[in-house]
């Protein structure tokens, strides 16, 4: 029992064998010199047991007393035997199962430990080596293998990290690309619908003009025919007159109708009607591939509605219904406040567009939101105001808030628009829409269009949200007594973008000295 405890005290904590050339660290722990050096090469210069770092410049020192004790233990395990001391034995009771002698050699041919009797009888012609020499060689091979496997593990971890980054980039790129393609096709379909309406209107106008000219020509011809018939009847009557005096007098007064003259040719050319449409359709088809430029829409489109001021596609107006045209009487051109934008929100297009990006910007401003939110630079204290915003996709929130809206995140909600008494919001999700105020939500039908309008009537205390595609439709109205200035505020999910639509000839804000901006 005492021998076993002594052997445990003389065991290296790294290789779990008796110390070989034991060395003492400054912390007092002992290890085989080769084991601790190999451990430092792989894990850093610190004690494997207590993790105390090795001071710079400190060197390993051989523990002479401990080396002597280990040698005595090994000698006791081997027993009295003449000749030089053999190398370290595989174990305290390592003896040959065939001859009962200590295992001193290793037969490389058979791959097993053998005794001296085995070398004379069974392994006389085999390749042999001393146990400690074979162990040192095997240890060197294993350490070399450890270095190779460590390099392979490091390479595999780097490849795994790179593969995960590529997968994340592919997912993000695919989501962004799908959003862009959906937005492009949406704008393209809107432009096609508008061009269809304009083309049909042009055909109807040209048809009406041509038919009006045809009716005028027909009336002229009918009148001329009636005059000719009337003249012929008078001539026939005169030819039947028997009194020469009356015949001569009336024949002098009979005047034939004036010749009609050439009629104005009707203007109707199908190629001319389709020529401009073909060119417009050709330019519109470029919307699906081009990243910028103009769509070549007719000038008449300028009066159809607010224009988008951003995005990979050219601006495309949306059709306007009577309700929407009435709301435009109080239209306001807004811009985002860059000092309030969260670090992940990037502004562009003269602060008319905001996009949520994965990579944050520089340092946050003192007044910026910790949430993914941004508010407008303009505020409203009185009167009636209306503005429109286009979202690239669902998962956005728009609303109004008092200046005291909290900038810091609190609770589990991703946004704080409508979560308290100082803000009102409309949250647009993929399958539903919710109206939020003071922490209470009212579920509304899903909104499929991405063009939304907000009508704020401070005099009557009404805040109404509209869906504008395909026609203007009221989604929800809040009724409240607004006691402080209200700022438009927005929240958007990663990869989403919002655009404040600007309209030409928008009314000036009360007391503003700046001119309303035009289409941009």
C-alpha cells in the first residue's frame, strides 16, 4: 500500500508514468522535462496543474532529489540483478508470461515486449530494441503526429469558419436579392399597368379625333348631296315650264351649288399609335436589369402621384384614386434625421432612404436609438399633415412619437413604437398587421402592398394609416389629444429598406421658409 502511494506521488501528471528527468516549476509542481516542454509548445507557458504562468526568462531546473527517489523506486521494482541497470520497465510487474523474466526488450518483428529468454528461443532472428529506446522513438513519432493533427485541426476549424461565413453571406445575399427582384418586378408591373392605361387612353383619344373628323366630313357630304338634289328638282321643274318668259327669267336666277372640294384625310395610323408604346416598353424592360437611370416614362406620369426617390429601379408612380388625391392636399416631403439613426441603419438619397445593414456604422451618436429605429427631422405641432413611405418588404413599423420616446432598449420588444403612452405605431408583418399604442395591440388584416400613407390631423386628434396599393384604403385610425410635437418614427428588420416618397408641389410646413422640394 505504501509503495503504491509512493508511486502515485512520483507519477507525472502529463504522461501518467514515473518521472523521467523530473523538472520543478517555480510554482512547485514537478513534471517530466520532455512532457512539460511538449505541453508548453502546444498550450502555452503555464503550469498544467495550477495554470500559473512561467515568468519570462525562467528556465527548467532538474530536481536532483526527486530523480534519486525515482531511480530507487525503479530499482526496487526491477529487483537485484547483475549488470548495468536496464531501462524503464513498462510497469511494476511487467514480466514475460512465458518465462517469468522481466520484459527488457521489444520485438519489432512481432510487435511485443519480450524477455532475454525470448531472444534466445523465439525471437533470436527478429529485430529487437531496448524498451526505453523503442519508447523514445515511438514518443517522437506520436509527437510528430500530434503536430500534424494539430495543424489539420486548425486548418479544418479555419475552413469550417470560412464555410459558415460563406453560408451566412449566401443566405443574406439570397434574401437581399429576392427582395430586390420582388421590388423590381413590383415597380415593373406598376409601370406596365400605367403604360397600358396611357396607351388605351391614347388610342381612345386618337379614335375620337378621327371619328369626329369623319362625322364632319359626312355632314358636309350629306349637305352637299341635299343641295344637289334640290337643284336638280328645280331644273326638272324649270324644264317642264311651258311659258317661255317664266322659263327665261327663272333660269337666270337658278345657281348651281358650289363644288365641295377635297375633304381632309382622316389621320389614323396603327404603326404611329404603337411606335411610341414599343419604345416605352423597350425602356421599361431595362428596369429589370439596370441599376439606375430613367424609365423613359411620359411627362403625363408626373401628375399621377408621389415618386420614389431611391432604389435600384427608376422612379415609378403609383396610380391615384380620388381619396389619395384628396390626401395629397396636405402632403409633406420628409427626411430622416441622421443623428437619431441606429448604427445598423444607413441613410442615402439625401436622407430620404434608410436601409438596415448587418455591418454597423462608426460610433453611435448621443441621441441615436439603441433599437433599429430612426425618426424624421421634421415634427408637427398643429394642422393636418400627410406623407407616404415605400417599404422594400414586410417586418417594418411606422408611426409617430413625442420627443421623449426612449432611445435605450428596455424589455423584450425589438421596437418601442406604440409600446408606451407617448407613441403610436403600425407594425406590418408577413401575415398580419398590428396597430400599437400604450402597449396594447389591435390585430388588422395583412397588408400586401408596400406603399403606405400616414394622415395626421392634430386639430381633430386623428392619426390614420393607409394602404395605397392597389387603391387607398384606411387601415386604422387612432383618436387622441396630442399635447406635444410629433415626430414620424420608423423601425425596420435586417435587410429591409424604407423610402420617404417626395411629391412635387408639396405644401410648405407651417412657418417654413424653405421651398418644397421636387421629385428627386
